[in-house]
C-alpha cells in the first residue's frame, strides 16, 4: 500500500509540474504576442 501511495504522489507531482510548465509557456507566448514581439 505504501508503494502505491508513493507512485500516486509521483504521478500527481509530475502532472502538477507539467501543468505549471505549460502555464509558463502559454503566459510567455501570450505576453510576447500581445506586445507584437516575434520569437
């Protein structure tokens, strides 16, 4: 049971981390797009 909990924690951590990374990329792109700066 403990092992299953550890795996669940890893999955949740990975998902939240990936979600934050996507938010950063989206906000960065929208900021540049709003200012008309091309990458």
